[in-house]
C-alpha cells in the first residue's frame, strides 16, 4: 500500500502490528512508544520529511484514549500531576516545532537530535533500574490529592508522596521543546524522570504521563498542520497515522489493563536495550557530519 501524503509504501498490516507492540509495553510505563515509532518511520519506512514528526504526534491521539479510560476507571488517574506536566509541555511544543521546521529540516542533522534524546532516555531508564529494589507494593487507587504552588502530594497504597511541582514544570517546558522537534508528547522523558528522580510509583505516574502526552500531541498536531513553514511539507499523513493509531489503541488499552499484573522491571530492561540500540545507531550515522565540521 502506498500513502500519497508521505510517499511511504509498505504492507498494510505492518504499521498497526508495530504500534500494537510498542503501545502494549509502553502503556505500562506511561509512554506510547512514539519515541521508538519515529526511528521506525525514518529508517524502515523512509519517511524523513518534517511531516514525520506531525504523523508521530497524530499517532498519540489515536493510541492514548483507551489506556486513559482504563486508568480512570481503576481510580489511578493523577490529575494534578498531569496538570503540572501539561502546563509546561504545551507552550514548549510550539518552540520545538519552530526548531524542527526552521533549524533541523535536514534528516541527517535531525538524527543527531533523535540519538541524543534516546540516549538521555536510556540513562533515565538505567538510573531507574539501579535505584529500585525490585519490590512491588499493592496496586491501589490514587487518593488524597493536594496541589499548591510549592507542593503536590497524593496517597498511594500506604504511603504519602510529596514533591515540589516547580522543577517538574521547568523540566516539562524543556521536554516540550524536545518533544515538539522530535515528534513525541513528552511522556517518554517525564515518566522515567518521575519514577527515577522523584521516586514516584510507576503505577501512579503512568496515567498522568499519558494524559500529558495526549494534550501536548494535540497542540503539536495543530502547530504542524497550520503553523508557519520554511518550505518542506509539515502536515501529517492522516491515513498512515490512522493505521499506526489502530494498533496503538488496542496495544495501550491491553497494556494499561494488564499493567497491575506484570512486574515493571523486565519491561524497563527491554526498553533500555532498544533505546540504547536505536540512539547509538543514529549518533553513529551522524559522525561523518561531526568530522566534516571539525575539518572546517
């Protein structure tokens, strides 16, 4: 099947199959797998124009609602945490869009950014794995939520978790910049940060991370669809995104539903290995550009 907007030619079953796998495992950690879907589109499908970022964001709009429905139904939706992260990522998305369109239109230069982001994610995942002790508490509802300018707290299980939301807001703003350029909603960075640095339980973070990704993806799709452009096509391929979204919707729904039954450590190890491989490969491909710059 050939998609006229992106020019991609592939088997019709391949896009939903890939996103089903990414969504299933990603939803358990509060991510959609979009940060791995972008390298797949660029390297396997040959979709390398700025519009690939918009298509990647559009995939999130299809994939996330099913998972959010499960988390809300189970009482594990952390609305204040989602509000803090979303208020930072959305304005950052516009800046990221401008960076992608006006400063990183060359796919080779863009791969350097992709590789750096992926290796950063690998570091966060590795830090998380080193810090955790492998203990698994009961999966319960998020209760006792309180939010102020200097504090955010909630009860989960038998513990009360309290953080300062201001650093998280600042990080969310930076994540929005990266996410707008990279074509992700930001949850792929914010979720590991909340778990590894803020030491929040992943079972209480996943829903807020997915909601942030959904909200910022809506903003990103709008920017790429109607925002200013320096020339290259930036509008998403809606048909290709729909196929990606079909697989992602089923995968994230099942992942969210089964999350409480599956230990998170094996999933994080698998994600760490994949992120290291893809990020390292992209940075390796940009080495000739670095050597050429050094010889000037």
